[in-house]
C-alpha cells in the first residue's frame, strides 16, 4: 500500500504564525511599482520579528503609496486618512492605545508637499511610530506631477524640468527630533528588510524614506528616481546587520569596523563601516553626510541616525500603561466636584 502524501506544515515564526498570516489583499498598483516591493518587505519584516498582526495599526494618507496598506497585514487595524493628514490620525491612535504598533505609510507628495506641516510637528514629538515615505518624486495617483522631493533639474516624461530644490525628508526628520532615520531603495531587498526590522525594535519615531520608482510616470531617462538612476547612484553609508532580542545569538563583530547599537527591546543593530568612519548616534555627523551627499549627487542610503534612549512622546505625557481607549469613564472624566471647583475659580 502506498503512503498518503502529506503536505509539509508551513514554516512558522517566533510566535507560531506563517508568512501567509501577514499578507494582505491583491495589489491594484501597476506591475513593477516600487511600492509593491515595499509591501513585500513589510510582510517579511513583521513575520521575521514575530509581530502579532492584530496589534498593528496601519495609517495612511492619500496616494498610490497610501493605498498600499491594503496589500499587507490583512489582520491589522487600518485607517486611510485625508491627503497629508495621516500624522494627526496616527498621533491619536498611538496615544489612545499604546499597546498597538503604529505604522504610517505615506508618499512624497502626501508628506513633503501637502502634508509638510503635519510631518514637521510629528517629527518633533518622537511618537512611537514607524513612518515610511514611499518616495517616487511625483504624485503617482494624479498622473505624475513633480512633488517636493523631486530633485532640481529632474525631467518629467513631457520634458518639463523641475526648477526647485528638493526637500530632503531625512535631513528634516533628524533636525526636528526623529530618533531613527534611514533611507533605503525598494530594489534593495536586504538593506530595506534590515532597516525595517530595526525600526520595529525602536521605541520612538522611526522615519524611513524609501526611494520607490513609479514605473508609469517617473522611470525614464532624466528622472532621478528611476530604477536605473537609483541603481547607478545608490551609495550605502554602512552595511547593516540585525539580531532580534529573541535570537540571542552572540555573533562576533569587530568593534574596529562595526558599531553595535543596542535597541530599546534588546535587539542589536550592527553597522559595518564602508570606507568612512561614521557614528550613527552623532546627529551633526548625520546631517553633514547627508548635505555632502547632495553636493556629490549621491543617493546615500543606510541608517543615518539612531538614538534608542530618547524619551518618547508617551513617556513625556506620562501616560498610564492601560490603553486610554479602554479606561472606564470614571477614570477619564474629571469628577463633578473637580469641574465645579474649576468653574468656581473662574468667577
Ligand atoms: C486635499 C487633497 N488635495 C489633492 C488631492 C489629489 N491628490 C490625490 S493623491 C495626490 C498626490 C499623491 O502623491 P504621493 O503622496 O507622492 O503618492 P504616490 O501616488 O506618488 O504614491 C494628490 C495631489 C487630494 N486627494 N486631496
Ligand atoms: S502610477 Fe506610479 S506610483 Fe502609482 S501604482 Fe503606478 S507605478 Fe506605482
Ligand atoms: Mg509620490
């Protein structure tokens, strides 16, 4: 009698889930859009880090990029907000339920054009939030106009030249107070995955600008956000390695060539030097390398700045551990007597 063939059990992660548990709906974005590759890496990072999908809140604005949370983590919470206004919704979510991991997905238009005011104030607060910009230099959803991250001199398919300097969202985020700031490329699987895993281990604002080519409107010659241009100009600042806290593998590293940053949850982010001496905890050095890269025309990628010790907005507000959303009315509403006293004091 022949044995009945059995299907091998799916591989599972640290919390016993398979990668299927992290997937989302079928993408409706263009085939080859960089945003799809970022969704894939988010799925991989959440799976490898053993994040419980039901404890993630996906927040976004408007744009092709902001649609993409529908294509990963089906089991998570989701809120597709108004164009450029995701930061205020994310702030509400992160404060109302600090047990959720807040994951914001935005576009370069959503962040650096219409949303720049909200972005600026979000970065000042060090809210526990992973903020990803899927950066293609154009408004993909409305047919490819330049956004504020488009480089000076970049050319549209129609021949229109961008005559304004670009906003560098990493420089802004570092300057304003974000405590984990990185840039990556949707075409660099390994680097992007590591950047995302370390962001998951970080406790304040992790701002990641991911160059993500728009194959339909900004992938031609003359574009500085195309696949070819990004491949030709990608200059990694450091080679990244990451050891999550639950693996507890004491991999050897040479402190002469590698900087080890212990993240808040005990994970290790290892940054191996590539040619230059660089301290990722030095804010001024981070700003300097980014400005220098602009002068040289390099697309510098890697983790530029990390400060795992800074108090987060939740620490600053001294919030209770219990999610505010779950506290009974008796605990969130001042008693009648307190209100009467306030009224009395205003007489
Ligand atoms: C208040 C408001 N203004 C303008 C629009 C039109 N609009 C929709 S998406 C978008 C730009 C999206 O660009 P980006 O954030 O870079 O996302 P991408 O589509 O490139 O991923 C604009 C201007 C809108 N939806 N709401
Ligand atoms: S229009 Fe551009 S950004 Fe939008 S889905 Fe297509 S390739 Fe992606
Ligand atoms: Mg865009």
